C-alpha cells in the first residue's frame, strides 16, 4: 500500500514514517534495520493521539502490522 493511501486510512493527524527514515531509532534501540525489511512504515506511540483508534483503523482496514516496544517501553507499530 502506498503512503498516501495508508495515511488516509488512519486517524487524522497521524504521523506515519517510512521505515528507511527511522535509522536513528534503530540505532538507539540496538536494532538492525535489515531485520525489518518486510515492513515499510512505522508509527510511534508518543506521536499518536489515540492509540486505540489507530489500532482499530489498522484492523478495520485489514492492514498488516505488528506492535513492539522500544528500550523505553514505548510502543511502536511496524506496517507492511
């Protein structure tokens, strides 16, 4: 799914990031970005206004995602 289409399916004001633009996040969390090649986009808990609404939008639109936690125990969402 392309960026604009995905963004339109998420709640307004959602800050969607291309995975390749998140290299600093991977460094800070001691993660190898190459291990996440099957994912295209990321959302970060601290930039989401309503986390539950975001998850509901992903589910309702059958968007493939997974939720993980970073070194601060904050959620981030990986999206295909």
